[in-house]
């Protein structure tokens, strides 16, 4: 960030976009579909714009310089925890955004340590096994809602890597339903009113309490197995072994919260991204053919997709990068302004929110040539604050590497066995946002046919 980015005596208030209603401001338009709303903010006001979320003034900052200013600001000035209080009932008090900053930082380190390279090597064959079993009984051709299929698959892969084979084997409809109730309780309106009550919040609280019971039962069973001399190498065991800086172990309540946090970090991204990867492959059959050829050349007749092989797929990597550019799971990354924040000539007052939007950032023509065109062969900007599919700064998504491992493994198997085509016109498939995460149109149906090799 250049010295000119921050001025000592800013005087301007961020410009407010048009269309505010007397009582609710821009709340309804934002909640209806945040992505086009934020694009309108930028188109109308440029680098700095503001809007009213039912009394909560929110400032959108767009561009590499603006993104850097937000991500480099300390938590004491721009707080993620205060902005995301809607996640506290989901993760639990004392977990991430519900924990004191010093504890949250240690919890982040615990999560990150469980996703190191040596652990990812262990997770790769687990994911591969789940994918092989998933496609084993597919018919030679058919049509399906692949958002639902990928959501179910990545829930299985995530829980298997997280909780171990025994839990995965006994995971039934109850666990899926509980996790779904947690997911659906997180929506854009919660940014303005994190303590809202209603039927969805009630289902969330019931689901969270029951998940704590289920995970507590697993803690007891795991400790019994350890006492018998059994060994485990999953993420769950990592939580049981982890300690804070003072040597204190995680409580059962904290372990349950860390499990839910991990699921949100890894499952959300992989399910949505897998859906968009398949849609874009079917939209661009010539690109799908190139990736299939890359897989065939790399793997030959082998059905074994190793961790090392997953690191040697440049065409697949470029395709995923472009999918995440146009379909980043998170539309907004939000911070609460704890103390007046100065950006260029603007004074952003304490008490409001500041947003960065990957959705808007990835469509800037000054950063991306023909930004609305899907082009995996494009050159990406060099700057660290231009490409933000997983956020940035100290709160960057901790589950991004695990999510990408899942997506690559899924398609390394899927594309060698099946061909895909759209079952609806290409323009039907668009981003929608029933929760804080973007997903493809509902239903997301595509046709498939077994490959002849």
C-alpha cells in the first residue's frame, strides 16, 4: 500500500448509494441478492461506497489498494469477530468469533496445524475412497441435481477425514439434517441483526445442542479406544491432542465447536465449488476435453489418484482458479469498525461495517481482461490483494487447501469415468445466495454418460 493511501486528516464521508428506503435503507435489496447489489454500489460510486442495512452503515471498499488497507488493519480497529457475531450460536460461545482474541488466535493455529501437508497426505486416500464408492453404482447415463449430490458427497468426505471411519460409517440422516439446519441459519440478514429470533434460529439452536451431544459421545468413545491402545490420525484426534499455550486441553464443548468450524470451512467451499466446476466444464466442452487428456496422460490406466498426482495437474489447477474467480464462495468479507478508520480522503466512522467483496473484485476490468469471460488461460494479477476467493489477512479461510484437495480428487475420478452436458440453457445456471455462501441455481441439473475408453 502506498503512503498516499492513508491520509492523516480525512474529511469525506463515504458516498451513499441511491435507493434507500425510509426505515430499512438498502436492507431488502442487499438480502434479496447481495452480489448484484454490491456490483451496483461499485458502478455507482467507484472505489468507496456506503449503504444502510436497517441502521447499520456499511462501507464497501474495492480495489487492490483498498483491500490491502482492510486486510492489514489490526483486529483492534477492524474486527472480524464483531462483524460475524451471527456465527457464535453456530460455532458456540468460546469458539472463534465467540472467543477472546488471544484464544481465537490459538484456535486458528490448532486448525491450521491439523491441515498441514503431512495431514493432507493422509486425507487424500480417504477422499479418493469416498469418491470411488460414490460413483461405483452410477448407471451408464442419466441426469441429476449435482449440487445436492456434491453437497452429500463432500459432507461424507469431510466427516470421514474429520471424525474417522467409524463415525462416517454410522453417520445417518440425523447428522445431515442437523448440519443443514446450522447452514441455513446463516444468511445475509444476520450481518445486520446477528441476534434475530425466529423458527430458523430455533432450529439452529436445537441442531447445535444435539450436535454437541453426538460429538460428546464420540469423545467418550475415542478416549475408551485410546485406553485400549488404538491409534488414530484424523482431525478429531488432533483436537483431542491439542493444547493451548498454557498446556490446557480443549474441552468437549470446544472440540464440538472446532468440529462445526472445520465443517463450515471445508464442506461449504468444496460442495459449492464442485457444482460450479461441473457447470463450467459442461459449458466449455473443449476445456473439459483438455483436462480429461491431462488426466489420461498423467494417470494412464491406473485408477489410483495419489496425493502427488493431484499436485501435477496444471490445467485442472488453472480451471479451478478461474471457477473461484467468477464463483468465489464468499460474496462479502466483513469487519466491524471499532475505531474511526481512515482511507485516503475518507473517514469511516466507528460502529459501522466495512466490506470487501471478492465477487466485485474479481470482475474489475482494470485487473482482469474481459472479466465476465470464463478463461482459465488468462493471466492473473501479481498483486496479493487482487485475487481473494478465500479472503485475506489473518482471517483467511483456514480450510481452503482441504476444500481444493476434495474438489481436485472428485474430478480426477469423475472425468475419467463420465462425460457431462448441461440439461438447461447455459444462462439458466447462475449464482444464487440463500445463505452467506453463493451456490448455483436450484436445481442444478446436468446429464451424464459413461466414457468409453
